[in-house]
C-alpha cells in the first residue's frame, strides 16, 4: 500500500508527508472529528492512533494522547522555525505526521500528538473487521 509519489497523493498530502509541511489549522479533515475508529498512516496503512486517545486541544489539528503502538512512531529533534520541537514520523513509510508536545491532558500522560490530517486516514470502528484491522477492536470500550 505504500504510495509516495505525487500521482498517488494530492498536493497537501504530498507536502505534509514527503516535504515535512503543515496543513492549515482548523481547515483540515480531522481536527474536529470524533467518530469511533482508528487513524492509519496514509502512506503505509499502518495503524497509528485510536479515537479513544483523541481529544479536543483547540490547536486546530487532530490531537492524541498516545500512539497506538510506539514501535510505529519515530520521534526526532526538529530545530526548524527557530524553536526546538519533537517531530513525529511513521516508522514504516517514514512520512512526516506532525509533532508531539508535553502540554496534553495530565490524566492521560501529558502528551499531545499534534498530527496533520493529510498524513492519516480514518477507519470507522464498524469497518475495522472488513478492512483488515479486526485485531484492533479490543482497543475500544464497549
């Protein structure tokens, strides 16, 4: 499923995932989306986050308190834009996802994974089995 060329991705998906760009806040697909399901890497299809760990952060991008599997996330120092941040990339496809900050909900561990919608794809809970993600059903409250 890995797709990395401009023919496979729209302009914003390519800018974000392949050129380390950022989409506009409050003008992206998942910033205010709270349906039950998982979010996968748009490039590889690997599961990255669940709706169980998504929260409203008022930053304008999807925010998660933790990754589904730490082995699927790479964290790198990002010194761009005159500041020190921690970049988040997908392990399998090495696509830029966003950044992680220490200003998330304390009762959830204090992290805020601030992720570009253009880098992820939502899979609804009721489609997990059908689309090959049935092993992740156990991550949801009944």
